[in-house]
C-alpha cells in the first residue's frame, strides 16, 4: 500500500481529485468506481472545478457506485443516487446512461445484483475505485465479519453503521436497515484503488488496515492483497498508523 499523508481534508481532496483527473485525461472512457459519504465530497467539488475551469471532459466516462440503501427511491434525499446527482453528476458533462448506482427499489434483488456484477465485469473492473472507510473498518457496506469473496449482495446494516449514518436522517429510526452493496470481490477487481480518510475517528481503522492482520473483522484489511492501493489520508487519520 502506498500511503500519501495530507495536512488536512482540503489537501486530501485536492490530491485525490488530481489523480482521478489525470486518469480521465489519459483515458477519456475510464470506468470510475465511486463512493458516497462525507469523505469524497471535497474530491467531487475539486473535480467539478476542473470540469468548469479546465474543461475536464467526463462525456465518455462510465461510473459505478459502490452501494445504495435498500428501500429508498432515487428521489429520496438520502439515497445514494440522489447524493451522486447532487454532489457530482449534475455539475459535470457525464451521460446519465453511463452512471450506475444499484436500484434500491428492486423487487428482484438477486437479478439486480447479478446485473450489477455483469456491468463491472464488462468493464474489466474499474480503472480507479474510490473508497471511504467506516470507523469500524467497513468498505462500501461490507461490515465486520464480511465474506471476502462476495459479489454484489443485500446486507443488513449493523448498529454502529446505522448510528453513524443517522446524522443524515431526521432520526435513527428512519435509517434503512438494509443496503445493496458491491462485495469485496467486485471492489478488488479494480485496477487501482484510492482509499480516502480524514479525521481522528478513522485513525484506529486505518492503523489496523495498514498494519494489522487480514481479518474479516476489519473488512478493509483485505486491501493488503491488492497490488495497487493508494491511501490518501490526513494527519489525524494516519495518527496511529
Ligand atoms: C459510501 C460507502 C461507505 C463510506 C463509509 C465512510 O458509498 O460505501 O463505506 O465510505 O461509511 O463514510 P464517511 O465518508 O461519511 O465517513
């Protein structure tokens, strides 16, 4: 794993955005694996800035998001589709049909998951997979005790994650209890992985991911087997590593 230490969130966001921008410039039809959450928002802002000020062209880019809450419609303000539109897609020249987020309203979960895996497989894996990390070491919605070789699947969210995500909802009872998530197998098929982390709440998980054993208790630890992982994190997140 390559570790890039940043002074703060803004520095982390700039460094991540520069790498993604370079990828898109070198290969205009890049496949980008994208994440939601608070961590990548600054990166998306920088990429929007590159698009507006430096004509970074997303017209041929294909995106595949990691996950979606099960039961939320794309119009729900806390759905990950809404998040992506609002924080990124609506501000760049990406073709809507090139953006993929799992369907949170599907009635046939198995079919939706299989189709999602086919999209990732048809791309030969994403060129860059952007990741955040949960305080408990989760990646996408692959929670502790995860099965490392799973593909896209429906998961029950654990109490820690429901509590952590309650900040985005009016109350904790409104947080969906399930999500459709890419599995570790789909994530590891990426050619390059950029994991972002900011703040002291992530320090324990980051230290274990880098220095601990590969253990399903800390899902991010499986990234140690991937040949091309860059961890872009600020000093607070790297404090225990
Ligand atoms: C989001 C996702 C999650 C987040 C993680 C960290 O698509 O898959 O795993 O990356 O929960 O969230 P933040 O960035 O809000 O700390």
